[in-house]
């Protein structure tokens, strides 16, 4: 059971339907991550594969997913949203600190 409101579910279904050009209520497994990203999530490809139960690469453009099965996957991704910690951001900025002086100039970025 998903803990989304009726309004949220309607919004999610609208986005899901954008990826359903035939109107049969199904999308390809390969489009699952794209729909999640349209809905404001940012799952890694590995996370998408995990919620899809690790399909083989040749199955991604063949297997389909309906909205009723997509919704719990979206909830799993939304619930486990990995927020970066301060140290992650500092480490990311170190890439641009070419002089190793703990300062990043706009020109270096």
C-alpha cells in the first residue's frame, strides 16, 4: 500500500501516461527511471535496476511495467532519498581546488 495522497497519485499517473504513447497503461522498464526523474526524484541507474529487480540489459526494452507496479517502486525511491552530507559537498569542491589552498575561485569552477 502506498502512502500517497489522491492528488499526488493523479499527478504521478499523468506523468506516467506521458511515457505511454500507445495508451495501454504500460511503460518499458527502461523508462522507469525517466518517469521517476520527471516526478522530482533522482535515483541512480543502480537504484532503478534494484527496484526493477535487476533485469538483464536485453530485457529493459522488452519488459513492461504498469502504473500499479510502478507506484510502490516510486515510493521506495522517494523514501530512501539519499541526502548528501556536508563532507560530500566539500569533497566535490576539492576537485576544483587546483592550487590546494582550500579556496575555489569562480574561474576554477
